[in-house]
């Protein structure tokens, strides 16, 4: 995993711990997506390439699952995600 846990999770209050767990899970899933897509790009065997891309797609689903839970637990994260999406859309206009 490209990111390591900077805090001792057991020392955090339960709600903060759950939020950090979800953030770390998202990081791990994104790392996996990147790894599988890079491996697929270099694989010469089409069956291996196909399977790696299939697994990468599943990992993207996991990102969405963890993201949904995070947004339920962290209202600020939810508001900032919405704000960031609005800014990105403005930049495209």
C-alpha cells in the first residue's frame, strides 16, 4: 500500500477511528486499481490482461462502497466533495 497509517487507530475515538478506517480502505483500493491496471497494460497474455482489468473494475466498486460509508459518517467530507465537483464542472464550462 502506498500510504501508511499515520495514527494509532486504537487511540482514536470510535467515530474518528471508523472514518480513518474508511479512508485507509479507499487508499488501499485505489492502490489496487492502479496496480492491476498497470499490470494489465504490460501483460502479453489476453486472458491475464482481461482478468486483471476485471479485478480492477471490482476494486473501483469497493472504492464506491467505502466512499458512500465515509460520506455518511463525515458531513464535512460530503460537503467538500460536492464543492469540489461543482468547481470541476465550472472549470469545464
